[in-house]
C-alpha cells in the first residue's frame, strides 16, 4: 500500500462529527474495502482465464488446486531439475507406472519414474542431488531410500502423507537390439471447447493433429464443429456427467445425472451427439460420480455402440468403470494418460509433456488431455517440434482399442 502524503490543512470551524457518526462512516468504509478484497479473492481462486458467464468450470481438477496436487508438481520439478542438470536423455526416462490412488477422499496420480544412468558414479551423484532437492520440500514432502540392490537405487516419496512417486535409478544392463517397431504414438485431446471461437480456431490451427472435444449446448458448439471440419481436425463430443460435489460443482447444461433413468440417458446422449455433427467419438466432462455407476455407464455405452462412436475415459476418478465397460461391450476405447495443464504454465506443461512421452515410450501409446487456456496453446506451439521428433502424433481414433 502506498504511503499517504502528508498535507497541511487549515483548522475548520465546522463542528466535528459525533463519535457514533465517525464509527458508522468507518464501518461503511471497512465493509466496502473488505467486500472488494473478498470479491477479488474469489476471482483469484477461480478459473485462471475469464470464462463466459454461463461457462461451466473445466475438468474437476481445474475447479480447485488442492495442496496435494501442488506438492506433486513441486516434486516433479525437483526431479526434472536434477535430471536436466545431468543431461539425462529423454529416452532414458521411463514412466513405468502411472495410476490413480484414492485414500480418505484424496485422489491423485501415483508415478513410478525409472531412469537409466550410464555408470555407478553418476548414479551416486544424481542420487545425492535428488536428496538435496527433496529435502528443500520438507516437511510437506518426505522421502526414504529403498534398499539398494545391485545396479539399482531408488526413493519412495510422499506428499502430505500420500505416496506419490517412486524413483528408480538403474545402471544399464547388457545392450539390447533396437526394437523392430514404429515410434510410440501419442494422441492429444483439447477439451471444453464451445465457448471461445477464436481460441478454438487457434487450437485447430496447431501444426500437430489435436482432436477437438466440444461441449454440447454451448453458445459456439456449432461454430467449433464447423471449424474442426474446415481444418480437417478430428471432432469429439465432450459429454458432461455428474461430478462429486454436484450441484455446487456444476458440469454445465445437459449433464447426465445419477438420478436419470434409462430412457432419459439414451435420449440425452443421442441429442448431444446430434449437436456435434461429424463427431467420431466421445469423452466425459467431469463425471467423477457418474462414471463409477456401472448401470448408468452401461446405458451410455449402448447408445455409443449404436452411433458407432469410440469412447475415451477422462479418468476424473480412480474408480471409473467407463473404460472397462466400453471394452467389454465392444465400444472402441482408450483412457486418459495425463492431464497436460493442471497448472497452465509453460514449465509445468513441459513436465507433463515429458510424462506423456515417457508413458508412450513404455506402453507404446498415450493420451493427453488439455484445455483451452492461452498458456496451453503457447506451450503446445513450443513443444510441437519435440513431440514430432519423439513420437508419432495421431488422432484419438488411431489409439482406441
């Protein structure tokens, strides 16, 4: 706050306000100022970009940034700072396990990172620097060293009491012949389109083949669908479903709700598919509650099967049955590997892109989901060349099973 300048005033002969009047005036000023501060605080804690008045929040992970997620991001950055300093090649960093964990209401992505190092001396030094970096994050982050085996050392990392990372440092084994297979394949979905036509056009104009997923019943749904057709982009329906915390957490108009009957779900899915002409597939918007209900998800898959559409499980809950049911019912399906922009900054998105590449190298395919943030658009432009050099970037329909 700037310091007020001192001014000199002539004494006024007017009668001073009464003590009660002064208290009332100060109270009014206080309420005005604190009201503005509170309003600013709520705006700051909301979405990072201004949304249209009727626009629902982006995925559930974006409607709040829990402390656990922030600590996971700090761990990721610490690990990559060490690896980058030592010039570890991307091909030597593998994400050998990425999966959802649920405990006492907290949901997070557990990650096992396997790093191949050239010799024992470098492994020792990398391990020392890694410990120093992780110690900087205490007490919210704790870690312990695994028992060291021949050719392997590792660390188990906890953030706020949750087991979030296992880091394995390995020495190379005997040389292996290069695998006789094509490059790993990566598909990227841009979700939550339908409100900002200019931003949708910019994502459609990227020089990597992103798939565009459009919300139904949005002001620009038809415009974005038409733009995808003009640009030759694969189009998807971003189907809203009930999240945990509903109705406080609003998935937007036309959402599939847990209390809907079979006919209502069938009719609503068919209506939404009709609003996105040319859609090849569907992925869920929110749905952390709905996608855990087998009877409800079964009805959705019946309709997608009739329409000849694929399904991608956005995995907004670790207990989702959507992917497994789709496979069981013969609906071509895939599951989200990484949210690219939980924190839409270039550095954080770059780390998530590295995670996406690591999963693809380990599993052969990976699916990334991003959202229409200006920061995401900028980051994908910057990361385009690295993605093209490391993997084959394909549409989602090319990776569904």
